[in-house]
C-alpha cells in the first residue's frame, strides 16, 4: 500500500480516484454482447458463457429438483449460519414497511401514498472465485417481503458447469422463483432483454465487477432499471490512537480479497498506528488462501495520515466509500458528520464482515463514489410509491380557483377548463 503523509486538500481529489481496468473498452464490448443477445437470444448466451467462462452449461435454467438436490448438500453448520443471517435480515428489512398516512391538505382534499411491489425482478449473484450466497439473502429477502411475484436469479456456473450448493440453498429458503446458470455481461443482458429461456425483468439488482457494472448501465438503455451501479468492493477505515491495528488490518484485507480491482483505504491521525497496521497487514495477508488477489488490491490502495479525525471524515465524504469504518473509542461522536457513505460501522468491534453477512443491514451498496447520490438496497428498492387523492365537491371549490389561475398562467387552457367546468356545475347545484 502507498503511504501518504498529510497531503494538502488540493491533492485529495486525485487520491480519491478508483482503480480502472486498463486497455479495455467496456462500453463497446457490452454493446456488442447486448446486440447479439437481442438478435440471437439463448445462442448468444451460450456463446459468451463459453468465451468468458470457458464452459458451456447443459441448460440455462435449473429445475426445482436440481435446486433441491444441490441445496441439500449444503453442510448443516452452514445452513444454520445462513438461517441466523436470514432471520436478522428479515427483521431489519421488515421494519422498513411503510404505514399509509392520510393527510387532508385542504378541507375536502385527501392525499396519501401506497406501496406496490415491482412484479418481476432479477438478482445477479457473483460466483466465480467467490460464490456470494450471502447476496442471495440480501436481495431475495427484501424482494419477498415487498411482494415481488417473480424473483429471477442469475449466477455464473463453476468450471464443472454447476452452481454452488450454498447459493441454491439460499435461493430455496428465500423465495427465489427461478435460477439460471449464467453470469457476467451476458446474464445482465439476458435479464434486460429476455431470451427463449431467461425472462425479461423490470429491475436488476446485484453487485459485480466492472464488466457487470457496465452491463447494468447498458441495461438502462434497454429500458430496464437497476438498483445502483454497484461495482468492485471498497472500504475506508478511519483510525485514531485507540484502535487495534490487528483489527484494522483484518478489515482492510476482508475487502482486498474480493478482487484485484477492489480498493481499501486507511486514514489515520497517528503515524504509528498506520505503521503498525501495515506490519499486521503484511503478516496476515500471508495466511490468506486468496493472497494473490489481496496483494493486487493492495497495490491500488493507500494509507493516508491526516491531522485530525475531522479531516479524515472530510476526506471520506469526498471519497464516498461503499463501506466506512470509524474505529476507535469515540466513533459515535462523528455520526452527524458522515454525509457520503454506503454503510457505516462504528467502534472497534463493528467489523465490516458483520454487515456483509448477518447483522441485518443490506450489503448491496453504492461504490465508485455513487454514495454521494445513491443509497444501498432496501425494501424501498423493490417497491414503487403510488400517490392517491380524493377530492370532494367542497374540496374542489376550495382549491379549484387556484388551479384555474395557475393553468391559465402556463397557457394550458384545457387544464383550466377541467376545473372550471366542474365549478360551474357546482354553482348550479
């Protein structure tokens, strides 16, 4: 990791830059894949699965029997752990249901808002070197609570052509309605466009690498909305002199092992803490099975020493991290200062892994600075808000004249007439 000591504010913007895949036109590649899916359907899916993943699955859609058979192979201990996480995620997201509130804005004019589930949603689950069965919980559970009728899951098959057992177990217990063995750009394209096998959905959810992020952004051009442009994972840790460097190193590595295009940042007010953390990090990384991936991530990562925690918070708000850990004994003192972050972890024991798995909050979060304008996935992500109003004759008499005047001023005479025609009739009653 690169170490920067007390950079001036003019340098901060450059230090906030994320790593990029070099020498690759993602937009051009994504356009090509989408056009072929639109033209060739399943045939394009098989072609690009063979090209990108090096395998050709026997069929794209898994049968209920195949799902049940593989799900049953999930070790009992892991099943129990998944059930613990499921219960907490259900509690947290269940409390997000909105109670209908009626308001009489003017006597005789009642307005309110109701929620309706998005009927068909697609959830993308990264597979590859790290099959993220936890993401199934994070997406399928709020989709089911919201009342989505069709929950389509796409995930890349392994080299044996099969989907990870735990992914299928999580899908089975969370209400996923169908599962497809397809990943990457072609999975997003299939859900955005629809093929003979994979249905077109109304909204696509799920994290992924820069290929998946580019594909999700392309899906919008095809009329399918997305949750957020969730790309490579990232964490920013703020540490003072009350932290445990071993804990900080572990938190940094928990994100570094996601993929070589991830990024981790450590901001500290204490140079000795920064140095001790790097020592601990170098020791811990050697014990990781995914050491090679983590080391590539660390090349894109930074340790920055600043003067105060307030400066660290200000830098973090500029960076807008997916995950923000404010470690130390006084972390809660800075809650109000956090403006841009996907999810925040407070204190020395709130490790980011808790949010990834079992605390209850959602781990599908905005990356790449999108936390400045986007929220993480919640129950609201799976529903639409529809407004209603009921106006009585007296209510129209109360607000009608104002409507007519405003419509006339905008030269929309038909709008004005829709009110005045009723008001004239009411005068004659």
